């Protein structure tokens, strides 16, 4: 995936979720996360079969993202042989990890409250995210970090994106 004038490469590491439930009961197993930059562009994690209501992945996904995107969608799915159910989702505003005060390639650690399909709170998702620095910028050019810094900002509120 290449960064162009209208697209950038987003690296998102899906770390973990906390307190996932289905109909008020703890999730037993088989959860994964789908990350969407738009309806046709998405990636998903492997399935966590052991974490129950507190699954973890620590899995990096790379997606192309239009420079016009305002939110990224995070969906937590629970899968069985016959059913693929969304048990929680969150919208991550793009300006939470890029914009005027974030240098290119900056690593942000973020947490979002998940909402179930009825709109009720259903756990938390933890991710890290950065925009990949194009190679021509990271090869020793002054003013562009070769090794991005970390950011300890945490968000526990949902996005009010359109």
C-alpha cells in the first residue's frame, strides 16, 4: 500500500477488549475485530478463542485511508459455526490521531467505549494507531522522525461523527 496524494496508510494495532457481553452475559470465546476505513476497505484480526470477555490480539493491521475520512469504524464480532454477530462497535475520529499537533508517524494509544446494536454500552476496545511515514520522508530527512514517538492519550468516549 502506498501513500498517495489522496490516500495514506493507516497502521492500527488492535490490542484488546474489556468486559464484552452478549445479552448481559459474559462472552465465552471466538471474538475478532473488523477495522473499516470505508464500507469497502477493511481488515480483521484473527479470532481470539480463549480470552472470553477480555480478549486480546496485539495484531497490527494496515489499511489505505482516504485523506477525506473523518472516522474509522471498529467492530467486535463473536463468531460461531452458524452466526457472525456484532457485539460492539465504536467510531474513532481521525483527528484523535492526526492533525495539526500530531507529527507524521506519531503513535497514539487510544481506548473507546463500545456500543452494542441497541446502542447500550458494551465494553471497551484498546488500540494503537499511526499513519505510516512514507519512505522518502523517513530516510534521514531533517524534521521528520525516523522512529515515531509514543502518545499516552486515552479516550473512553464514543465518536460523534456523521
